[in-house]
C-alpha cells in the first residue's frame, strides 16, 4: 500500500511539474481482496462461510477484473486507501458524531471484519448510541429475506423511536 501511495504522490508531483492541464490519472490496483480472513475462519471468527467473501470465491475476487478499489485515481487512492494520507478512519471520526448512532453487526458478515462494528461503537462518544447484532446475517443479506426484513424493521423502529 505504501508503494502504491508513493506511486500516486510521485505521479501527482510529475503532473504538477509539467504545468499542463492533466492533473489526475486513473490506474488499476490488483489483488485488492487479499484478506486472509476470507480463507481462514479462525482469524476474527464469526458465523461467515469459510472460503467465501461478499464477492464470492476470494481467490476469484482477488484475481478478477473487477473488485473493491480495482479502478481508482491518484487522489482517490490517497483519500481512501493510503495508510499515511487517508482520513477515512472510522474509529477516529466517530468521536465527532453527536447525533444518535445505530451500529448493526451481522454475525455472518462476509465483508466487514468482526471487530469493526464494535470498535466504532465503543469509540463513539454520542450519548444516544445503540448496538444491535443480527445473528446469521451476511453483509448484503443476499438470499436472506428474513434477515433483510428484520434489519429494515430494526432501523425503521430505531428511527421512529427518535422521531426521525
């Protein structure tokens, strides 16, 4: 990730030094689904299907032509993915949230690591915060109409209780 960041910064510097109209450039990032948690269910265990991720077979998703952040731009990389430049830090940013917060953990989530929802919830400083877990639910509720309906009802009730 730092090598990609270095490439993005160097390319932006070269474009700026040229002084032309080109100020941004797209590029591809390969193997963006290389997360060992998708293959080894003992890493941050939950109820997810072993050897599977929300995009299907992890090896196929990791090596395929499409995937998470496969296509990006120099500035988009720096904003979202660079470990040293991104400001996309949920644990840090959630501390500034002052409105009511609902965090939903799906126990069979095949995209979000188990620790993330709890980490965000625990870091939140808002006075009105709620944590709910939906047992057996995957990330997108694919082929899970009962879980999807439960999630929609949960959120609807939560919003209604706060008169939103």
